[in-house]
C-alpha cells in the first residue's frame, strides 16, 4: 500500500487582532488584522494549488473565510467540522495570560498532583482537546486522496500531539505561525508527519512537485 494513500493538510488561520493583543480568543469570532487579510489571500491560493478532494473547516469565521473561498474557486463544497474548533477557554476567554494569572489560573493549563490539566472554570482541558484530536484522526483514517483542514493553533498542537503521542506537559511547545501548514500522511495503518510549518508559497511549490512532500533529504548524507 502506498505510504501517501491519504494526505492531510492542516492549516492555521490568518493573524487576528486577538493574536496581536495576546488574547485567548478561543471560540469567539474575531477580526483579522490588515496583515491577516493579506495572509488570507495567500492561504486561499495555497489551498487552490493543493487541490484537495475535500475541505474541512472550523466553524469560526477566521477559518471559514479561507475554506469557503477556496472551495468556491475549486467548484466544491466546504464542510464545517466542529472538531476543528479552537480550545474553549470558558471563563477566561477574551483575557490575556497575565489576566488569567491574576485569577490564580495559568495558560498553558497547570497540572495537578496526578498530572491532569487544571483548566479555568468552563474551559476545555487538554485531555479533552486530545480526545477531539483522536476523534478527528479516526474520522480521517478511512479516507484517501487529499483533505484540507483549516483550524487553530491550539487544536493543531493537540492534533500533532496525538499523532506523536506527546506528553501534555510539552505538546504546547510548537511554533505555528499564522497560515502555516502541516502535512500528515496515512498509509492505512498509521499516521506520519511529512511537513511542518509550511508557508503558503511552500504549499504551492510542493503541490507542483509532490515528490517534495515527505522527502528525506538527509537519508544519503553519510555518502556525501
């Protein structure tokens, strides 16, 4: 069975005013910055070039705007998938981390004596975020071709953590710029990570040269 039976492009949304203000926006719809609006068009071009068989998006507008426009240009439907939503921040949604700490909580969530995450009241635990990620992987597993998922920084970290089986103590330590893309592959037995942190222009380049996805350029380094 080919190693790339199914390829999944996981793209983060463009820059928002909440990103710039370092606010936990979570599941609140927030406006894009001028830079975010520029990033949105770059991201749409990347999705169109990648030509997915299906486009799934978070229900939040900062993701849907990309998915719906790309789908329209490709003559296909864009499907909202609730599992792609950002982490729910509950009572601290809309606050900065400094404000969260004033309430004697923290973000990333602290851990209790048993190693479980301690979210603010009404917020989603990291365990539950991982659960959503595993559910999404189960939903993607039987598919083939190419799937594009437009989502958020927090959930992307949970998804990568689920693939890598990263401990909850460290899964947040991944840099994910706005409109960066990660590529997962599935061979029908397991998932692999083929690329991380791709700019939209790099997605376009790899769409035109599929052999670049997952190509290990270090495998023959000992012979050079």
